[in-house]
């Protein structure tokens, strides 16, 4: 048993904190708990205190790190002189690492956070021996991750150097219209879920409900019924896993069961819990008044056809659907439940780097990586907040360029050392070597630079920032090709022809006007080394290592580890309640905390007042205009700016962008329909819309005073849905309440 009192005393001394109030609280808590439970209760209390005095959060983190050291090494003393990544991890990050990422031994934590980084780097850097650069690159990888400047996707952190080193985040598993294919897909998916990854499927090849089945005389139950089979498998397998299984189910707009699919999660409870669903939409859905319905069993070419109208003319259709009515129903169901999203298949395939290998018709679970059959997504994200000098108000562009190129090298090495659950996956991955470098901390970067998220400045800056990242990511891939050779499918790719993935682009003037951009933001961009696309294009035609290099993923869990906002999302709320199995505490945005502290306003009353107003400050008479503009929350931002930011990043992104278009609860289905069409027009590859309070389980009736709610230890609950923020009703007011592992970003994406 850990001697709690000694641990608290040593942890306090290491931070030069007077231990007296903590020891007094420990004595009080010891009347109700002991051992690890006692320390858990103490940490929850320190988190409560930490709302107004951040020193207590640092102490909670130091205590938790000491517990990890004690379990892993039998000695906590080294925890008081943390090394590497441990110097930067918050208490919340440490709790997440303990729950999911740190390797276990005999039911106990078996490694420290620094040991985890060394395990990951040592395994991923193994290919560097082949090129004579191992020791140098090992150090570079170690400092890149330890500095929280870059983190790979979760399976890479979890599984590197283990018995099953499956390092990819997600896969596309194809289906055919026969029972053997379907069960084979379930088998492969089981291994995917076991490794902490997710999968995407296009269910369009399956014959519609009521179609005859030869040999049995029966009738098909349709694609939606088979989706439930996959949902059940995911539900069973995630019980023993480290995180929830996530899936994307797509049905193309010409399928006879498209309306049943659209309505499959339309306000229903407990249906397809592990699935995000999206309509696979063609341009014709937005440009024509009617669209053909095609039986894929009779016309299998429809699944990968560039022009469904041509298939209908040559093979025949079973009917027609009114496109306006279908879009209306999509919008109504998204209004009711957040599903379905829409994937724009023609836009995706205009940017398919290897069209000779086939047409893309499915994506990963959050939609940011369109993939060919059996391909996988190997992802990682740069932490943008690390490249801002807030004192000088500048971006450290050279450091960003260096780390982007190093991160692409890391992801290419991931492909080499990853284990794949099926030989077809391995063959597909090695054929195109797709990687996806994305970003997190975009909202933090804007806050540090004083740029409002919902402004033309932010859209312009997003455009120029992502151009810079894409340039250096592709440059790194070209250099790797010189060293290691191009990807095998390169000779018949668009790259060999001299075309970048992001071409053709929507013009920048469809997103912002140059006249609206401030001189301050222009100067920020003018400071960057100017990309030379002509030289890069010539180099790429000679060879490039990866068919794709950039992806904007949700970054839920890794953004908690990094301590920043998720992906390119705005802050969802600046003040809210966070609940775990050990208690509930007030979470405060660090940028708001700093301002409140500097102005003598950091107290419980102010924080709870903000929480009762939805977590934002644009209502607050005491907040200056620059603070209100600089720290908007997701629901304070007009949906058009959500779409514009997504489109700006998409202009330069090889794959796609996962982003939630958040809308307030009083949004109408017509506005959601308009947002879908706007996203399509602006060149997005897909869109996910979430209307606040659209799920019945979202509002929790507290039935108790707030102080009591904060001090109550919640019962352990199984989070079944991927949506993990709710509203706790205290008297007649709602306060945002989130699960411990909610990152503050995409509410409908798996983390």
C-alpha cells in the first residue's frame, strides 16, 4: 500500500508548496477511504481547488505521476524530477495515459510516460538502421514527441513494441454481396477493433431490402440490418479493449434503401451506437431534381461508377428519388440526432492520387481519410500552439517546417514496422504508402496570436498556414523518395503527371476577400519562407514516397495528452464541469484563466457564472471586446465560419478534414440543409453537423445544488455513445458537463 501521507509531503516539497492544507484534507478524506481510493479522492479535491489556484492541479499531477512510478518501478522518488514528456503533462493527460496508453504488467501500470515515449520511438525508428541514421533520428523523434510538438495516432502510442504492433488508426474494409464476404469483413474488423483502431465500410454493394436471394427463396433484409451485425461485434469487442470501437457506415445516394439508411439513427435510442453514418453523395444530388435508384445486385458497376446516371441508362434503374426530398430528410435527421453526415464522393475522386487503382467510395470513421479498399490511415498531428511566440506575436515558421518534415519521416517509418491484421491490408498500404499529418491546437494558436476564430483573418491565416504545412510535408516525401524510392503505384499516379493532390482548388476568393485581411495577419504570413511550388512539382514528378501526406483528424485523445484544443475545432466551452469516476470539477480554459488571474477576477463565482451562460463570455459586460472576440466558443460562432475554416484547410489537404459544424439548439433543418450545400460548393469532401441538445440523453436533470453535485462521487457508468458532453440542469439553468475523456472538440467523433 502506498503511504499516502509521505507521498503528499514529498510531492508538495518538490513543488515548494505548503503541504498543511493538503494534509488536513487528506486526514478528512481518510475517514471515508484508504489506499489508492484515498489518493484518488484527494486528487479530485485538488482538481476542485485548482479551478481558482492552478498550483493544486500541478500538485495533483505530481501525485499521479508518483503513483505511476511507484506501480511501474516500485519507487516514486524519480517522479519528483520528471524527465522528457513528464515535465509537460497535465493531471488530466496523466489520467488518460494511465487508463489507455501505458503498458500494463500483472494488472498494474508497467511503464512511465517517458518509458512509453522511448518504447514508441525505439520501435518506430527501427527502419532507420537500414539508412544509417538510426541514432540521430531516434533522438530527433524522441525530442519531437517529448516536447509535445507532435503526437502519432493512438494505436501507435498503445501498440508500438507489443505482441501485435498494429499502429494504424483506421481501415476501409470492403464488402461484397455474399455472406462469406460479409463474415470475412466482420472477422477482419474484429482484429481492427481489438487493436484500438476503427473501420469504414461502404454498404452499397449489398442488395436492397426485399430483394430475392437465390438458392434459399428468401428475401434480403437490406444493408441497414447488416450494419447491426457489425455494430454488435464492435460492442462486444470494445468491452475488453482500451477504447471504443468506431465505424463509418456509408450508403451511396442511388441505393434503393437510402431513405431507410438516412433514418436509421434519426432520433432513435440505442441504434447503431458504434457507427457514424454518412450519405455517399454525388454532384447530381445537388444539381438535378431527380436521381436514379439502382439495384446493386443487378448493376454491381454502380458501386464504383463515376456516373450513376450512365449506369442507370445502360443497366436500368428501379425507380427515381426526388433530390430535394432526400436532402430535406438528411437535414431533418441531422437536426434530430447529428446523423447522417454527407461524404461528397465526386469531390473526393477529383483528388484521388491513384485513379488507376480504382475509385474511392468509403472513408475512415470520422471521414477525414478517404481510402481505397483495404487501405489504412497512419496519422499524426502537429501541435500548432508550440510554434507561437506570444511575447513577440510571431509564428516560428522555420521550426514548424523542420518538425513537419520530421513528422512525415516518422509516419513513413510507421508503415514499415506496423503489423496488419490481413495480408490484403498490408499489400494495399505498401502499394500507396499513404500517411496523414494533421494539426491540433488551432484554437490555441489563434488565441495566442489574438485572431478571432470567426473572422476573415482566421480563414486567410488557415489557408496560408495549411499551404505551408502541405508544402513541407510533400517536400519531406520527395526527399524520402530519393533516399528510399517512390511508392509502388507512383508510375500511374497523378504525381508522376505533375499534379498535386489538392489540385484542382477552389479559388481563395470564394472563402475570403483580400480587402478584409488586417495588416497584422498579413505580416504574420509575410514572415514565413515562401513555398516554391514549381521546384517542388518538378521534384515530385521524379518520385515521391507517399500518395498522401496530410489529413486533418479529430485528435481527441492526443490533444488531451498535448494539453491543447482538438484539431481545428474552436473551444467548445471556456468553463464547464468535468466528471470522472472519482468526482466532478470545474475545467477552465487556460487563456481565459490567465486573463482572469491578471485582472483579479479568477474566483468560483465568476467561473460558475460563465458556466451558467453556456461556457462562453460574449455575453459578459465585464469582458473587453478583444477578449470576447478572441475567445469565441463553438456555439457562439456562426455556422458559416465553421464551414469556411474547414474549406480553408481542405484547400491544401491531401485527404480530407474532420470537423464538426456546431449549431445552436434553435437551428432549423433548413439551415442545416444550407450548410451541407455550402460545404459542397466550397470544396469540402464531407460535412458533419451537430445541433446542440439534439439528443434526448444530453440534458441530465441534476436535482441537486451545484455545490453538492461537485462533491458527489459519481457511480461508474459505461459510456456507450461517442457523444460525451451533456448538460447538467441545476434548478432552471444548464451547465455543460463532460466525461473525463472528452477533449472539447468534435462531439460526435470517437476519441
